[in-house]
């Protein structure tokens, strides 16, 4: 990888960058999944996630990483948190607006019914996946 960028000559390869960015892209998709959980079927969500992570995230990610227009203007994005959460949040907002409220969340009289969490083991696995992405 000589001549690509100075960082690649120090052991930081295309594949480490791919895995690093892949974890951030997966985080964007999980932000959306938290907003649409219980209101969308699995297959449509998987199709959405593939398009979201494969097309939208790389475009917006290049705005900061790799010398994009945000980077050229001096935008500081500590650990990628702004970009990841903005992209994931925009997708979550779009999904929530399209799908409407969760079934069972509101009673006929407008009262709010709490919806408890379902799977602590899956939440724990998600935390470990994020740690893997951040710490490698």
C-alpha cells in the first residue's frame, strides 16, 4: 500500500479501516432499529439497512473522513460521534415519522403505556460489538 496515504505505511491497512468504519455503520443501523423496533418486519428492515449502510453512510462518512468538505472546514468530530449519531438519528426520525407510533404504546384515551425491554443478553452483545469496533 505504498503511496496511498502515510497512515497505511504504519500498519493501518485498508482492512482495519474497513472494520473500523463497518462498526460505525452498524451503529447507525442499530440507532434506526431502536426507533422502528416492533413496527417493521425483518426483511424490509434488512433491505433498508443494506441500502442505509451501503450507500447513505459511506456518502455522509466521506464528508468528514478522508478529507471531505466538513473536514476541509475544520469540523471536529471526536471519535466519529457526531457523524454516526446524526446519520443514525436522521434515519431513525424518518422511520418513526413514516411508521407512526408503536402498537400498544398509547391507549384509546391517549394515556401512555410503558413498553418494557425484551432481551438483556442481546443488549449486552450489542455493547460488546461497539467495544470491539472502538477498541479493535
